[in-house]
C-alpha cells in the first residue's frame, strides 16, 4: 500500500504535458505499481504520464533482458501509435535514454505502425548514434515491423528442396555448419506474444488480439514444442485477461461467428473459461498436451530432449504476459516449465512481497 501512495504522489507532481526536460525519476517508485498502471491504462488512458512511467521502466532496468521485456516494449510502441500527431513529442520526452536501452526506442518506433514512423526514426537517430546499424536495418526493411513478422517460418516446397539439393556442394566443409536463425516468427519467439499484449494495453485496439487469436490452433498442435507452448500461452492469456475485461470477453464472443474452425474450437474454450472463471481447466489441458507430446513425440519427430532444456528457461519468456501485470497468480508457461523462479516472473513475485 505504501508503494501505491509513493507512486501516486510521484505521478501527481508531474505536469501532464511533455516538457523540454523529463523529470527525474523518484527512486521510491515501484515497478509493480507501474505494471498495474499499464494493465489498467486502456480503461483510463493517461497519456500525459506515459513519459514518467517509461522512466520508471528504464530506471528499474526492465529492458536488461530483452526476451523478458516484450510487454513493456509493446506498451511503448502502442503509446506512440495511440496519438500519431504527438508521437514525436512523446518519443523526445523519453530522452535521455541509457545507451544500453536505446534499442527499445528504435524498435518501439518501428513497431508502432504510425504512418510516418520512418521519418520519426530518422529524426531521433542523431540521439542514438550507437544504434545506427539497427536503425538502418529497419529503414531498409531488413528488420521487420511488428505487423510484418510472420506467424511461422514458411516451409520450403518441393521445388525449393530440389534446388537446395542440386546447388549445395556435398564436399563443402561448411555443409554441416549450423547457422543461427535470426528470422523472427511468433512461433519461435514467445516474447512477441507479450509485445502484442503490451500494444493492446496501450491502445485498446483489437488488431493485436486478432493476431493472438491466430495462434490459438497451435494449442492443439502436435508439430513442435514451440507451437504448442506459444499456442497454450495465447489461449491461457486470452482467457485470463478476458475474465477481468468484459469488453474483451464480448469481443472474443463476437469473433466466434466469423473465425474458421481451427480458431473457433480453442476460442470457444477461451470464452467458456472466461465466462465461468475456470482457468484451471485450460491450464490442466495444456499440461496434458505437453505430457502427451513428451510420451508420443511430435509429428515432425523433433528431438524432445530439447524440451528438458527449454522447460524452464525459454518457456518462461512468456511469463510476463500471464503474471507480471498481476492479472493472474501464475502463467501457463511457468507451470509447464515447473518453476516460477526465473525471468521477469521472479522479479514480479518479489514486488508482491
């Protein structure tokens, strides 16, 4: 309770406009309270205090681990998008930004989707000379915006496979070399799901919700662990937030009439779980699906030893969307991983003590 009073007092001392200089952050400000402020933002937008909230995020080193910062990145991107006419003033209000966190501003601008985001990025580029390579990549299109990131990798067709076979030198020393896949997909990056939720919290737009709904069929997937994980996260977070958000719940119900069967089946489960507040059933189903995949293997015969390595670490990347904002006590990916002590979830739990 004391933390709430401190932060409210801190926010009340800030004028709800974008001044030339950003006010110093109050060291007493609690990240936990800012998280709650973000979660409730769409119900009561407070545009003038966004700079103060972002300063808290930077001060708390929220972006130290980018994989755990998706929900905050999404919120900043959505905040920029929510008022295109004031986007430049809002972005400028974030500075000075710690050099190690400048990537957040670059990506948030690109992910915002405002019509003139490229020119906005060019205008603020001189303030971030250390991120010029990243800036140039977004301007050139070699790094995708949030709307351009595909759900999953495009599977090569027969002709593509034949072309690879006939153009690859079988005697090359590098033929067995493994290269890191830098291509982003929603299936392979759980933090992107968090980013969509952050964008929704800032804007109330249903565009990110539609994107999340497109992942629901993966909750029934027997293809890869990644798809099963992200699909389960999508289903569980939709249900858990819809429990508290009547408008979201009614929107999901309306989508049952227009979605295809692959989406409609898990979406029906989401709506029913939200209506009856039976999130445990959704969690148990996800756990059962994981156990089945462990026992029987995936359809693609993926090496399931990988699950043991992923179990706690990578799966915990999605814990932010399920728990960091206080929407629920523990998220499905954390349950699957068998631990609630890693990533941002651990930090969030400390805030509750």
